[in-house]
């Protein structure tokens, strides 16, 4: 892309901000991989990204937020997909559509270096595991609230159940594909994840 060419819908300021965010994430991933999560500080990440710590906090609340940032983006996509759905749509089908939209909106098909590292750290670092559990609970709560607002046929328990099935199936499917993805292309990995989530939601395709 030429220096003066902007991504569709982006201003120059937005493009520069996105590039800085990507640089911070890349720096964090490098340091978490080589130095370890616990021994990496925000100051380390800022120095690696060639920015000040104040600039870092303009993008992320802390190093855990950097690690889980992509997941938050996908939750936002799920919420917007629910908001745009028809009240007559099938709630589980809408969530599958949200999964497809998230995969198209990101280039990593849920398996970027950041995502792979996050899953590995969830297994090995208690603080990251706790942050992951907190993120899943928050995602389930927010998606359940959105489902309840859109689909009046659902009661709070049903909305929570569908949201929990979606979040849990998504997390478990990504972990399973991560540990058994040798030789698979990105579309094949995405299809395995989608198929597993559909099964978790009880959707037959």
C-alpha cells in the first residue's frame, strides 16, 4: 500500500493509530515469547515498540489487555451482529454468523501468533489464566444481555445458556485446533472451529 493510500473508510490518523497498535502488540508478543510474561513490564514493551509508556496506556490498560485485545474485538463484532439481527432470527444462527464475521474481519483466523501465545500462557501462567476466565465471564454476560434485548422469546437463563455455550465452544474449539492443526490451511482451521461451535450450539448444517 502506498504511503498516501488509505484503507477503506480510514482517515490518515486512524491508519497511523492502527499501525501503532499493531506495533505494540507485536512488541508484546515478542517479549512475552522470549522474556516471559511475568518478567515483561509495560516499560519493556513500550521501549521495544519505540514509544513512551504514556502512549502505551493510550492503547491498552495493561499488558494483559494487550494479550486479550483481539478477543475483545471479536466480542464487539458479536454484539454488533446481534444488534443488526432480526428478532425473528434464530439466536444460535446469529451467533454463528457473528463467528463468520469475526473471522473475515481479522486476518489471523483465530490462530495468530498473539492468539497462540495467549492460549499457551493461559495454560502456564496463573495470572493470565485468571484474566482469561474473567474475560470469558464478561463476554458471556455481555452477549447474554444483547441476546435478551434482541430476542424477546428468551428468558434470562436461556440467553445466558446460549451465550455460555457460544463462548465456551469457541474457546474450546480454538484450543483443540491449536493443539492439532498440523498441515491444515487457514480455511480448514476456520471450518473446524465453526463446525465445533455449531455442534456446541446444537445447530445442524
